[in-house]
C-alpha cells in the first residue's frame, strides 16, 4: 500500500524533528481516545489489522494535517460506524454536545 501513512524513506518531506522527552500523550483526550479504541476492540467486531486499515483510509490531506491520536480517533469512528455500533449522526451529535462543533 502506498499512501499518506506510508512515507518512510521518501525524499522531499523535510527533516524529522522529534520533540525532546516527548510524552506519550500531550492531552487527556489522546489518552482517552487510545483507551477507548483498545476497549472497543474487545467487542470482537474487528481485529488489529482492521483497526490499522481504518486509520490508513483517512483522506491523505486530512492524514497529513492531523496528529497521531486524531488518526486513532478517525479509525475508531470509522470502525464503529462500519460495524453498526454507532451512526455518523450519533457521533456528530455527541461531538456537538461536547465541543459545540460538528465533526466534518
């Protein structure tokens, strides 16, 4: 597969500038997103490969413009909808309730 998620070794993308002593989670929502993704996996509706593939199917422009845990959130939302656990409307309604903003 050759997509935005698979950039290893490609030229012209600039230097990698890792954050010194970077924490695993920068914000609490990232910790929660990761935990919910792992917990939802125990529903048995998908496996680890399906979870990764859900993240990799994110639109390339969105993938490159978002953070690592935003990729995980996108993958979780994709799987929840595809497996019929939640609808896109239910997710959008909850996002509006929590943030006042629609997730587009």
